[in-house]
C-alpha cells in the first residue's frame, strides 16, 4: 500500500510530522514502513507555460520553434522536437536556470542556429513514471489541462511536492489497505481526530428500483450486494488532482468514472465496479456461482474458462464480471457510455482468493477482498463514488439504492480484564490508561466493576477476535519500548538507579523532548561570576582551588545561571541569537573564608531562555520568549515530580533580576514554606553587559525536591452531582496579588469549592488610580449530594464578604 502524505493529510492533521517521522511512529506502532520516497526527483524551476505559436525550424524538419508565455510578461523562444507540441497548449517549461532530475541544468542554447530559451518537458524528463500516466500522455511532451494556470510551479500542478510511504502490511492488518484505515491508525498513535469525507448526493426523481433489480443466488459467497444508477455521464479525462492522487498510489488514471472507483477503493478500502448500464438487458443483476463450461472475456480481452467454485456477476443469464477480481469486456465503460450501474459488495475472501490464484489475476480489488473488506463501508463507499461521479462526470444519480443481503454483519464483542492485560504485558497500567487507549482506537466498550472491558470491535478491525488481540493493541499503543523489562531479583539489584538519579534522568528527557538543549558546563568559574545572584548563592563564599588552570577557572561555582549566561553570550557572538538552555548540576557553598571543612555540594536545576520561541514564517511573526515561558518550564518540572500543588510563587526583587518581572519559588513542606529558587528576567543592566536580548532565567534547588517528589498519579471518581458556578469581579489595590484573592476563596469555601480561577484583569481610569479589577470564576460542588442554590448563595456571600474585609475589595457591578 502506497500512502501519499499530502492525501493522508486530508483525513488527519499531520502537522508537526515529516514523512520520515510519521514512518518511524507507525513502525514503532506495529505498521512497518519499508521506504519513504519523495515524488519530486529533483525538479526545480519548471513552470506552466502557454504555447502561443509554433513554426517549423528553418534548418531542421523535425524541430519546431515555439513562442511560449510563462507568466513573466516576456515571451520565450523555445526549440522543441516533440511531435505533439502545438499552439494553444499548456505545457511544463523548464526556464533558464531550472534543474531536472539527474541534476540536469537548463542553460541558454542554440539548436541548428536558432536560440532556445528553455525546454518544454515530457513526463519522463520530469521524473514521472510513464507507466502510471494516461496512454495519451506517455509519448511526447506532457500536455497539461486547461485548468492549469500560467506561471504556476509544476510541482504544485502535478502534486509531486509530496512523499509516499510504502506500507509493508502483515495479512491481519487489511484495515490499512485504505487511506481512512491509515488515518485511523495514525489517529490512534497521535491522539488526533480523523476527518471523514463527505458524500452529498442530489437525487433525481427517478427511482433506482425502476431501472435495476438485484438478487443473490450464492449467499455463502456474497453476503451483500448494492447498486446505484447514474444517468447521463460524460466520459472524459479526470481532473488533475484526481490523477495525481492515483499516480501517487501507483494506479494509472483511465477516465473519470473508472478513476473515481479506484479513488474510492483506495480511500475506503472498498473495491467498486462500474458497468455500462445500457449493456445490461433489463438492468438485471444476479450473483451466483459459475456453471461448468462457462467463459468470460475480461477487461484485459482474455477469455477465461470458469469453474463451478468461481463467483460471477451475471445479467440474469450470462456472466458479466468475475466477482471481486475483474470486470467483463461486454459491460466495460467506454467513451460512448451514457448510463452507469455502480456496484459495491461484500464477497467472501476465500472464494475471491481461489479464483484469483487459479486464473492468475491479482488486482487491487482482489487483494482487498481476499483479506476481507469492512462490511460497514459497502454503502458509504457506494455513496461517495456516486457523489464524485455526479460531480466529475456530470451524471444524475437516481433515487435510492437497490441491494440484496444474505447476512447482517454484527460487530464482534471481546472481553478482557485489566489484570489480564497487565499480567500479559508485565505493566501496571491503570484503568484510565487502558480506557484512553481504547478511546484513541475508537473502540466502544463497557466496563464492569471488576475492571473487565467488553469491547465492541469496529467492523473495520476484523483481525481482533480474542482477548490477546486487544492486549496487543494496548501494548503497541502504550509503546513496545514502554513495556518494562524484568530485573534480577534480590536484596541489591545491579544497575538500578537511586531516586535522585531517576528524577534527574526523567527531567533531562522531558526537557529535551520539549525542545530545550542541555548544557554541561565547568564547575570552575571566575571570582567575578560568583558575585552574581547572591540570593541564589545563599550569600556563600567562593571555594578557591589550590592549583587553578587560570584565573577564569579559579573557584567553584555558586550558581548555575552564571555559566548559562556565558553559554548564551558565546552563541550570540556566533549569530545564534535564540537559545533554550538548561543544566542540572552541582554548586558548592561554604561560609568560611579559609576552609576547615568540606563545602556543601548542592544539586540545582537552572534554565535560560532568550531570543525567539518560534521563528518567523510566511503566515506568522516571530514570537519572543517571555516570563511565562520560563515559569512554564518550572510548572512542567513540578508536574513531572507530582509537586504542582506544593509550589507557589510570590513577587520578589533579588539582586541582578528585573525588579518587576521576578518571582520567588516557594515549596510547601511539612516543616513550613521554603524559598527554593527564583524565576524571572535578567536585570536590564546585566543583559546589556552580556549583550543579550530580553533573557529569562530560573534556578531552583533539588535537594528538597528529591525528598518530596512523588510520581504516583492520583485518581478520583468522576463527579456524580452537578456543579454550580459563580463569577465575580472585585476592585482592589494594584499591589494585591491575585493569588491572595484565590487563597481567601479556598479558606472560606473549604471542601465545597471545586475550583477557582482568574479569568480577567482590568485596569483603567474609570477604576481610579492604583486600582485594578480582578474577575474570578468559582465552581462549587458537593461529592455526595446536589447543592441547593441557597447554600451556594450563602457560601459565595461569605467569600465576597471576606474579600471586602481582607482587601477592602469593592464588588464591581
């Protein structure tokens, strides 16, 4: 299965993933990608041109001199030897300086004494696979449709600015023999939603059942057969977008009707077939087994001898198609076709496989039927194809579907317990994690009190029939590399990590994944650097080295930020003006001028952000880092360590930090609150000295964090009773911190307050000098009963009253 990246992007958002990254993710998820191939073989500088005139070369019978408009306002004179070049054509033109596959550069040239200012290209010269082109385009220059705009890059017109992922599918994953199936797979791996195509059909007043009748005489071999009737079609070449999609998938375009059936087959994984309805006497369709001695001339003009085990489509008397394998020549869609009978069915995979192998006919259709198609897509694919034929071939779809079904497809139900999943995988997955995985897979399920999942398996996933199949799905979505290995048991386990080591390793991984760069700097620094950020150094004295390498490396560092500043300045001097840096390392503190005891070695985490968070793009300006980026790094760290609720921030003005854009980081411990570090902007004077743009830094101690860190995830039962929300806006002095207002709300409302958040802050002349308006949203809920409006009103009134008493707050009307 060849999957076009651009085509796939229509069904699921692939932003943030290159073709190679997508292939890596799918391979890790169990769908192996053999190769990711670019459709552009090295074409650059080729545009759409219009041939305004053609004249014979004065000195060469086989050459023509063409005047070509490529949208620059100047006509180009190009000598061309193709037999099919003619005035009035839109063609690909390689202008002077263009590059073609093989690093072939187009230069100004003279051919038999006539100057040529470029080259009109054939499909082969553009690196296209000629075998996938319509027959009329396989020789001579490539003639483009009238819809192409002069001057447009040929890569956009032919859709070659694309990558194709070649999927190496195992027999059980036939669901990925379609673009939608691959989209569902990527959605499961990334958590993104799948966008299904629309199939809007405007019916005529003519009913389909007045033109067509369907019966199934072989119910074991065909469980569902459906048809639509489309009148007045105009057979022509498909639009270029449709041809590009098919060629990217390795399918040669033929005409608009046949191309639509192939397009929908690739899109839904449901093969379809179009019959010339006027060649079906009475519109009769019967699906039966072949009779001994019957023959059929297939679309490849070969006469096939049929066997009694082969399933055929008949007109009530004679075979007109090999079911699921190939159509018959007698009902082939040709340029004279006016009315179409469109088929979509569910044929038995074993029957199709046996017929295909015996006759040596293996088609895209038979490949899908052999592996069993999704019975739920028979009708949606039929509707989608009918809508496209009506749009692209100007056909009129009659009202209704004529179908016959011998068996109703029911989704499989498979049960598996959470204990069995964890027992097989050696994991400790929670119920919520497994629920999330099933949700990403679009698996509906019922969950019992004993943690048994009863899954209604979607019909597109016919490979899931047993509990172990569901366990495999959990394993690959959770990540095979996340399944723990079994360590050696005993009192001492070799190779295990201590808690601080585990925390440091996890922080490095998370921060690196977030796009930051780790710095590993010297523990030695200069005496002047130890005078920076005294609040972080705990007023410690520098520890001098007995035999320093140089004066710049003569003492042990007391903070990490000073080293990060050196690194940022070094990068800026080399035109790397944006930096997202972090370091996890040790600092050394002592209160002695002359050492009589060993200094204290303290573990610290520090980060520095300067320049742009994201670079300028054609549709967006560059975004500079700010205070909240730095604070967000800390929030990420504390979230990883399970300390979010144990940390708060207060405005602070430590030396060498910006006096109005800095906060102290406070860790709430059983013994009290302790400032473990600071986050904020560098003082403007220090920024100027280091020749840096606005720079934000943070540094915290890790020793207390090691003790209090808890990575266990706490779960609570989903609320059974409704909440009640109250919003207020209070006017307070500008110096009153918003955190103090929310703190009062928590203190007064207690357990009945589920959440409180600030959703607006306003200042203006109407409020008065030194005043601001802070808007709070409070959500109240009781865990065991429904709160009454009177209870909430009374409790909310107490909160408002306390705000008025504590901060002289005025309720804003």
